[in-house]
C-alpha cells in the first residue's frame, strides 16, 4: 500500500500513535486527527491536551498505522495543532525496535568516557548518549587517531575491536566496561567524529548505569512537561 492510500485510510476524529524522541528519550503519545490532506501529504493532530509539545520540534516523527509507520517531518507546531508532512512509509523506527532506552547526559552533569591501555588512559571525552548496552562519544580527528593507535597496527580494521573503558557517572561514580567499536560517523566536515560502542559491564556496574539512566530519563521527561 502506497503513502496516498494509507493517508486516505486515516480517519478524522480517531486517535493514532505519534512517536519521536527528545534528548534520546522516546516520546510516544496518542492524539486525535483533525484533518488530512492527501495531495499535500499532510496530517493534522489535535494538540490541545498534549503535555509533550516541545518534544515535537527537530527530530523525525513517526505515525503508527497498524503494523506500518509513516515517517514525517514537522510542518507546523503552533498552539493546539501539530501538522506533519509525510515523507514515506517506513520500517519500524529505531526508537521502537531499540531494546534499551538511550539518554543524552546533562550538560551541567556530563558523563565522561576514558579509553585505557593498561594503567594509562589515552583519550577522554564526554558521552553524547548512553544506554545499558552502548555509549556514543564525539572525538576530534586527532583523538580518533590516538584511540586507534591502541590497536598497535594501523592496518587492523577497527570495527568490532574492543577497548577498555572507564565511564564516569555524575553521582554513581566510575564504572569499568569493555567497549566494542560499532560505527564511526564523520561530523563537521571531518573535524569531529562520532564513535558508537557496544559495551559489556559487570553486574554491579550495570546496576549503577541502569540507575543513572532511569534518573536521567525522569529528569528529561519532567523538564519536557514543564516547558
């Protein structure tokens, strides 16, 4: 079924699930459809009773239709109406299929990640996001070079290689992890790089990280409600 057919089947007055993320935290709400424009690929939702309006600003938005999803951009979000422009029919978005909640640390209470070789920590950086199974960091090109030099072989493929890591949480303290490099994304024309790691933790350290993530998730949602 193509996008136009799906739009024609959306019923005005019925509620549909609308999904996005805010600072890494999933936001899933059910809102009533006001109107649909099939030619313009627009869907309008009644937002008068929504407590999470500010979450719908920059990130992609998905509308769930049965087992299918429509990927949308925000056309407008003014007062009591959210209007979405539909891009395409989408597979389940990452926020739906992701096993663990991912949060962005607070700027005032950052999470630091250090990469260590033996007793020495070679590179340290702020985490850009954290979950129970992974962590993302932003590094300069020079720091990426330093980090990869820990492999002791410039020809070794860095993906899926493991690194010893120390993760410093704001209140829970430091925890140790083994990180497997999963992806490297270039940012700002190659000046910075975002590295994503899958992490393994001992049970005691996992408990500390889980506690941090739960508290940070509550902080994010409480702030969102107050905006």
